[in-house]
């Protein structure tokens, strides 16, 4: 399987979908939706209400979740290949993303974070395209707009604007007007929502501004979570080691992009402490940068047996967990 995804062949697009369908089968065997009303944004709440509470709606939510995960995997793959973050173009980032998001049930099912994550990955794809662009005002505004829309799905997503500002400072000379454009773009959805509330005579602080609080997540502990964490961290550390070895051979743009990915990952670890919930589902925001490093572990490791062992161990754990663990049922 590793050898197949190492090739950048068009057939891998179909193979990736079949692979994702296999490891995400519980989406259709045990369909459900992760709903946390205290932290979910208004757009996501409206979407869930439109789907309704029926079993058929849960199946539809599973179809949407699978589609979003598949699209996000392709977006992560595009991010790595388009901006030359590795020495060759492969489908390993997409495969790694599908594998990582199957390690925990909360990362597979429909949730506000899953929907919001699509906008966040797209923000970084646009950001990476700003290197050596003389005037990127339109793209910067669009990034801010995506951040604002993501916050109406999962409100803490708005804080990824911080990593975008840092990314702009890494990629380009600092220009205050670009930060203003980013801020203005993020406020645009709030402006139109305020107009809607005003026209419907509902414009109050409680309706307009969502609550934000800092809280330590109350997480459940189990052997499954421990093993999933190990399978997540070992390829990440291995991939980080090989990225460090390859940095001197990379273009300056690629080096800067890897730095931004580290900032992205760090912020993704901090976001779950805002409006936290008793679940690991908010840590899904870290899956995309993790997949980038996992792909490097599969690609650069000189011992061919090691990537196969890592992949087989993760796949066996996923299938066993889906069959045995009560979290999936």
C-alpha cells in the first residue's frame, strides 16, 4: 500500500477513496453525529437542525463526513505537492490523513470541527501561495473571510488568524495594510450577520457574540487512546527528524512553509483549551499538519520495512478498535 501511494498516479485518487471507505466503514455501520451545543457555531447548528434527528439523517451526515474527510485529504496532498515540501510528489499525505483521522472515533464522525477544518486547510493553501507575490490583497482578504466563516461553524477557529499573521510575517515583508485586510475579511461575515439580526429585530450582544471561555478539557483515559497516541506520535517524530535532515536541500520557500506548519500545529494543540468539551474531537484540527510529517516518515525512511510496519500497525489497530472498542458502537 505504501508503494502504491508513493506514486503520483491519477488512479490513486480512486484508490484513496476506496481506502478511506474501508477504514471509515463505522460511519455507515454505526451512524451518528457529534453535537456539542455549547461550542458549536451557528452555521453548524443550523446544518444539524436541517438534517434532523432521524436515522436517515445520521446516514446523510456520515456521507457528508466521508466526503469532507476525502476532500481534506486531497487538499493536504495538494498543499505538500504544489509547494514542493517533499522531494517528490506522492499521495502519501492524503493516505496519512485518512489513516490519522481513523485513529479516534471523534475524528471520523460529523462534527463542527470537521466542517471547520475544511476552511482552515484552505486558508493555509492560499497563504502558501503568497510567497513572491507582489500584491496579494485579494487572497489575504479571502483568507480572512474563510477564518470568519469557520468561526461561525466552530468559534475558536477564528484564532487561526494568529497563525496566518505569523505566516505572513514569515513569507513576506511585514505590511500593516495586509493585516488590516485579513482582519476586515474575518469581520465580513459578522457584518452581514449583524445586518440580518438588525432586520429581524434580534440584534443583541447575546445573539451576535458567541461565548468564549478557557477550560481544561476533561478527557477519558483508556488503553485505546494510549495506543492511538503512540501511533500518532512515532511517525510524527520520525517525519520531523527527516524533514530536519532535508531542510538544507529545500528551497527557501519550502523551509518557510515547514515553519508555518509547525506554527499551525502548535496553535491546533492550544485551540482545544478554548470552549473545551469532554472529547478528543477538537484535536482534529492538528490532523492536517500531523499528516504532513507522517508522509515524510513514510517517504524518507531508508529502511523500506519500517514504513510498512508503521502503516500495518496503524491499520490493524484501526480495524481492531472498530470491531472491539465500545466507542465506535
